[in-house]
């Protein structure tokens, strides 16, 4: 996949939370007909998708979040709505969430999927990508992040 205009990196934070802003971008892009089909397959609260994990982490109904997002408002306003209609994690819970999500694919059960995606994209496993977030950024032609 190439760069998708309007779709930010999963590393980008809203309210200190990784992936949330990207999930909102996907909702907006899909509604506008600008989200590639293979991304649309990963929308919503399903299985192990990052969108689903994020909605469940916040204990917010994804469909209600989608409606709120499409009704308008800033990312920060939508996050505050999610806190009010789901839960507001504390600082430590956010730290754990961010650490978990940014390391997916590195020495865990998602590693096999990461290897599959790297090979499928033609990058191979020696390209310096160690996590799913890194893969997403490479696949969408963003520069590698330095920790």
C-alpha cells in the first residue's frame, strides 16, 4: 500500500493515546469514500484489529464512536466524548496501552502476522521493521521512527 492522504501514523497520539487519531482518520476517510478497500476491511470493533482494540480499551461502542466522529468535532472533543461514554483510563493504563500497541509484532503472538505482512509487501524480514506500527509506517511510506 502507498501513502494514504489524511491517514496519520498509528504512533501519532491524541490525548496521549496512540492509534486513536488514526482510527478517527479511517472513519472519516471511509465515509468520504477515500479509504482503500483493504483498510475498510479492518474497520470497526472486530477481533484483533487495532480499531477494535482501541474501542474496547476505551470501553466505547465503535458504532456510536463512528456516529460521533462523523457528526463533527475535533479529535480531542471526540476523545473526551469517548471518555464520557466509555471510560477514561488513568495515566498508568495509557502507558501500558501505548507500550502494548507500539510493540505489537515484536516477540509476541503477532510476530508471525508481521513476518507474513513484511513478505507480502515485498520488504522481507531484514528491513529493520520490528513492530506492526513500524510496518504500517513503512508500508505507507513514512520515515522510520527513532525511539
